[in-house]
């Protein structure tokens, strides 16, 4: 049996693309967010350790130096403290927003691809697919399995073909 796909529903493509975009973007966004916050906290602690460095000689403190200020890294440290102070809830919210944005972008891309296919299918007749009729049969484990129908059983269900002269 041959079938021609003449058009694809753009609404269906949009829903599927958005769902896949959200699902595919959440895990990498979450991992990148966790990695990023961990790096920010490590850098923040490292720079905070440079704020008060004391120089001692023979057990006597000679001077204290603020290397962050001397090196002009106060803005960097304040930026790292602001980001490092953000809660994990903010991270989760950012991951969710980025996932939704990725879902919308993927929905748009799939809808544009569907629109292009529909345009080409109207001019060429669409993609022709060889299809087969299948039956569901129970499996020993309680599930179901799809099994191809034989040609004879498919013909018997449809009825006999009329004789042509």
C-alpha cells in the first residue's frame, strides 16, 4: 500500500518542536548553570583570599596588602559576589526560561520546515511512503506487539477483488 503525504499540520509541528526544545534544552542548561555557579564561587573565594594578605617577618606583621584593590579587581570581585550570592532558585528559573526560549525557537524552526514541505508537496505531490497494515498481538509478558498482516488476511478483510474482464 502506498500513501502520499501531501501536507503536514503546522500546529502539530509547532507543539512537537516546542516540547522537544524544552526537553532537550533543560538538562544541558541545568548542567551548564551548576558548572557556572560552581566556577563563580571558586573564583570569588580565591579573590576574597587576596583582600587581606599580611606580610610577616620573624613572626612580626610588617604590612597588610589588599591585592584586589592594588590590581584593580574590586569590580570583578563585587560582580562575582553578586552572582555567587544568587540562590539555586534563580538558577532554576533561568534554566526554565532558557528552556522555554529554546522550545519556542525550535517550534518556529519546525513550523518553517513544515511550511517549506507543504509548499514543495503542493508542487510535487508529496513524499510517497510504502505502508503495511499491522495488527496488535498480545505478548507473553502482558504487553502488545505489532505484527505485519499477511497479504491474504488483508485481502480477506477487505473482501474479494472483483473480476475484471
